[in-house]
C-alpha cells in the first residue's frame, strides 16, 4: 500500500506551443527551415517560376498570318534579337541611358550624402533625410506627368531660357535623362549615406595625424571606403532605368527596352519574352561585377 510520503505528483502536461518551442530549440536547423519555408516558397514559386515561364514563352513562335501563338520550341526569337539592328540599337540606347543616369546620380548624391553623414548636425540631418525620402512618398505617375509638364514647350525650363533667347526640347533623350536622374536620386543617396556613416572617425583622425590634409584624406581614405556604397546605389539606379517603360513612353518617342517589350507583349509575345532576357542578362553581369567590388557589404 502506497503511503502519502511515497506519492510523487506527475509533472504538469506541457502545452503544444511549449512542446514545439522545446523541439525547435533542440533542433535549430529545423526551426530555421520552417521559418524560411514561406519566403522560399514565394521565391521559388512566384519569382523563379515566372522567370521559367518567361524563358519558356521566349522559345515559342507566332503564326505569321494570324499572330497566334505556336507552341513549337525554337531559338529564332533570340536569333532575331541579336541579328536585327533595331533590337541592338534599342538595347545599346537603354544601357547607355542607365549608365549616364547612374553617373549623374552618383555625382549629385555623393556631396549630399557626405553632408548628411559627416557635416550636418543631428537635427538638421534628420530633417534632410526626411526631405530626401519625401519624393518617394509621391506616386511615380504623378512625378512622371509633372516632369512632362516641366519639359514641355511652355514649361518651367523653357520659361527660364526664353529671356536668353534659348529653347530646350524636353521631349528628348536629354529630357528623359533628367527625369530618370531625379526619380532615382534617393536610391543613390541613401546607400552612400549609410556607407559614409560607417566610416570610423578614428580612421579620418589617423589620416590627419599622419599629415593628410582634407583633400588628400578624402581621395585616399574616404572615397575608397565609400566606393562600395556608391556601387550598391548604382545597382538600384542602373536596374530601375534599364527596365522602366512608363517614363520613356511619356517623355520621348525613342524606343527603349521597356517600351519595346510593352508594345510587343500583345502582338508578338515570344519576341517580347526573349527581349526581356536581355536586361536580366545585363543585370546578372552587373551584379557579379558589383559583388567583386564588395557592394553587397555596403547594403
């Protein structure tokens, strides 16, 4: 017969949540897998799946009489893109525009980011950061149409040039370059600002102690340390310019990769899909170069 002293109360029954927590604590790799399951499923199913079907569509053909899709696999669409001069000119024009926009944004963004990170007082810095971010709160279409008005014959630019006897054709590649430079400038300022802010003051003080003047310190210390951040910002400006089709359609009559794809999506889907792989290939090469320049460490 069991006495009261020999009786041991059974441990309390753990809840399901506590048991799962204990299991994941003992098996951390399983916990990480469950945590990443949803985003990985989205990446594989939506993003990579879309790219797969895009590649698949680029291998189809169209009937020359009815323009209906023919599900026969062929590489003629890629051959057409590389052999026809018009597609090469459009691709080269788009790449040049993306490079010029990236260069202009880097030149404009660096002094702004430098002032934010190294010169401005904390209160002024916070105010200027809000000012930099404020254009991102406005709709893209509103900004694009606003610039279309600014660049028109009766816009602000021509109004300012009229007393000098000058005029500016805003609906041109130069006008589009101005629009892109304005649109993507915040995406260049913020990475450079983050990169400059990470530079320890002790490094700059050490340069000064070794006799380096302000300009020499900037060229030999600050600029090399901030260069990966510049490359990181260029990823945004270059890629966004490369794939945009709304601003080119509103500002200029010249064709760019985005406008060609948009125009051909309803009439010749396989060619449009094949041409879409051109900016993807360009960005893959660009990202590999950016990785070599340690741009991802600045993000």
